[in-house]
DNA sequence: CGTTATGTTGACCTCCTTCAAAGGCTGTGG
DNA sequence: CCACAGCCTTTGAAGGAGGTCAACATAACG
C-alpha cells in the first residue's frame, strides 16, 4: 500500500510505451526510446472510488496522471464547507505543485474507479531539464489547470442552478463520447456548483422528469442535448 | 500607442536592474549581468485605470508583469454576464498563456493606475531554455495563478455575502500593508463575488455603518480587522 | 430481511435579485 | 460661483430562488 494512496491497488511498473493514453498525458511527445530510459520509477495504480490519492497540506512527492476514471480535487477552507475545485479525467494531471516542492494544495479523491500513474516529482524535474518536449507538456498541464479553474468560476458558479447544472452535465459529456460520461452524486454536484445537496437533487430530479437526461448506474445519458444547451445559455 | 494596450503611456525601455519589484516578478533570480543582456525588448508602460491590456481571444504575443497598481482579468461567457476571475497586484503576471502560443484567455483591464512591463513571449521562451532560474519562476507564476483561481472559488464564491465580502476585503489588504489596499467599485465587487452590484453595495454600506471599514478615495482602511475576520469564518 | 447510505420531496423562511428612485460626487459650461 | 449632467452609490419594496430542517423513498448491502 502506498502511503499516498489509500486503498489503492498496486499493479506494477508502468508500461508507458503501450499505454493508450500516452499521447494525451504528461509524456506525450517523447519517443519510445526516450520513454524506456526513464519509466522505471513510475508506478501504475488502480484506485477504487473513494480512495484518497493525497490530502491537502501533505508534503508532495509525486504527481499523478489519470489514465481512466475520475478524480476530484477539493479545497477545505477554515470555516468547514470544503468545495470541489476541479474534476480530472483521462489525460489530466493532479499534484503538479509537488514539482515545486510545495505541499499539496487540495485533497484528491477518486470518484470513479481510476487507473493512475504515480510519478516521482524528482523524476519529472530531472526530465524537465533535459527534455524540451516534456517541458512544454508541463507548461500546458499547468495552463490547463488554470483554464479548468477559470471555467469553473465562470460557468459553474454564476447564474441560476438550472443553467449551472446544464453546463456541468454538458461538461461531463455523454456516455458514447469520451471517458467523461460519469454521473456525480448529488453531494458532489452541490460542492461543485456551490449549492446544497438538496438543491442539486431537486434540479436533477426535474431534469430527469423533463426527460432531458437519464441515469444509468453511475453514467449519465443525454436524451435532449439541445434542451440542456438552451438552459446553459440562460 | 501599443496595439495591445489601449490608452497606455509608453515610458521607455525597462530598467529591470533598478526595478524595486525585480525580486518579486518574473526575473527574480537573475543577476544584473544576465538581465543586461536580455532586457532590451522589454517595454515599461504606465496604464491608467480603465485601460485594456489585452482582450479575450486576442492573439497573445506578450506577457505583462505588474509593478504597481491593480489589474483585473475577466472572463466573458456565452450568455453575457462576464465574471472577474483574478485580481493582480504588484509582482503578479498576466497573459502567461501567450508563452504557449495560445490566445489570451481573459480580458485584462487596469483598475488602479498601473506600472507594467510588457515582455515579448518569444523572449521569455528563449530565456526559458537557457536560464533554469527563470524557468522555475515561470512554473511558480503558473502555480500562483492556479492558487488564486482556487482561492476565489473557495473563498469568494461560497457562503453568505457578508462572509464573502469580509474575505475579499481581507485579501485586498490594508493601506499601510502592501500595495493591495485598493478599494473596488461596487460593480467589480459584484462581478468578483458573484452577486449583483446592489447586493455588493448594500453589504459594503452596512460594513461602513458598523465602522468595520472606511473608504478613502480609492483606498480601503480597516477599522476593525477582528470583526471582519470573525465574519469571514462564518 | 433489516440496516444504512443516498436520493427525493415538502414546508417554511432567509437571502438575494429585480426594478425603481433618490442621493452624492465630479466635471463642465455658463 | 452656480447649475446641470453624468456616473456611481445607496436605499426601498416586492418577488423569487435557494437554504434549512424534516420526513419519506429508494437502492445497496450484509
């Protein structure tokens, strides 16, 4: 059991060269040869829903790339509450602050069973100095984190609940599109949209009554994308 | 007049080696010799309140470091509205996305007369490859942007208005502390806190009636920091 | 089959929005 | 110096949206 990865199952050394998401995660751009030389300390983990990858304030020694599944980053503030500040899916990276020797800024919790790569921060920093391709990928990841945070502020924290929920569902995507068709429970929806669990539940129930969206054991299925898009713009 | 900087007054080539904020902005860590060799294309601008540094979607060719004053980054979404996603003060950097050849993600508007350095993205990218010190500064700036966005989500978009406003005022700081003692107008407060201008005005008026804060031509003066801190934690 | 966690719904009340109007400050022109 | 316009702020009143507390339903699970 990894100290940073509660309840995570260790699968083995990562085989980055055969990883189907290689091109969309951190090491995109490196050739197989380059990968073979460096991938030894990288662990491949499977973490079930509920697993905590790391906790806010913990000393960060690794970054995590998400190969599949979904991970949430939550920020606890003084007065309780605690809000979800990011949802990560395939190709996203968690814990970049570890590269700067900063403590983890969030608590990372698995929402849907996830395949992850755990990469020592030290390794990434070494490669960063010698591999211009990785270097650019790093900057892109950081920018993506900024974009996601900004998008959350602009799209999920402004307007009426129905509009916010519609935007969230559209962001989560559809089952047959990408790996992002996961459904959230009402509590997480509330923490993401900045409302109570009850309000999130009421809005979702109404959406289902209207036939705009359907739920299938953890997945969400769209029935009327147009209706959601119309709501999102209101 | 610079194309990217409406109403900005051009002062001259930047003299980074005598810049008092050099240690807290992008080139912190470089020696004077190193600076002398590279600072030629850097422009020093003075921009009055209301000036627009760049607009969302514009092709980004420069990053801006803020030497003094205050700048807001606003994100316009489809359905109008438009929300402030970041407040920048002395030492902060705007437009990092230009380094990745991405269009500007926000509109940058000066809120309080600002001294700025306009640095060509190309120059930063060149230095990034040869100057490890600058490289680390860059990553730190990106992380700071993430932190600020997350902080906004957690602190300024959750809870009752009074708590949010108290947190905002504490963040803005006090006049005799740093350069962040600026007061915002009610419209910007609303755009930052996610409420209407009227609600922001009502809350501020009440704070002033209670004697917790005072306003002096654009600056804010604390009278009762404890009261604000207590509100912030509620 | 009971137990527990999660989702749904209702009733009531608070907070914020909306629309409207009045007050205050500043700059401009007579 | 005063009058006036324009902008920002403040305040009021009415309505709606979401919070809160509680009950109940449903699903998951041993």
